[in-house]
C-alpha cells in the first residue's frame, strides 16, 4: 500500500486553510486547475496583443499621454508667440489699454 506507483498523485498545493489540496493535477502538469495547472496566459507577442485588444472596451483613452503632451506643446508655443507679439508691439493686452 505504500508503493509510490500505486498511490494517486494529488495537487499538493497549500490551500487557504493550510492543508494540501487533494484535487488531481491537470494532464501533464503538477498542479490542479485551481492552483496554476490550467493556463499561464499567451506565450507569444501576437497572443498577448490579441488579449490586449480583446480587453479594450473603447478607444477613449488610447494614446492619451501622447495627446496631452502634444496639446501642452502647442499651448506653450501659442503663449510664446503671443508674448513675442506683445513685446514687439503687434498685440495690446487689456492692461496696456487701460
């Protein structure tokens, strides 16, 4: 009865209560489906990209940081041009007319 070939292999991972898991492992694995025997996710970059696009719900925040950086750059350019125009005298501010 103590022959290792006769005893069925169990998962053996520790459960939350601290006892070893008694479920049978997945075919070709050492752990059951609950403790990491089922899937480790996509292995190829193409598979990861497919998962990423499948989990995207909308495009509202797509490239958000890039758009924010571009908007900040353009606003600073506009402010710079206005300051130069005021310095040269092409534009008058409300404070100068009073």
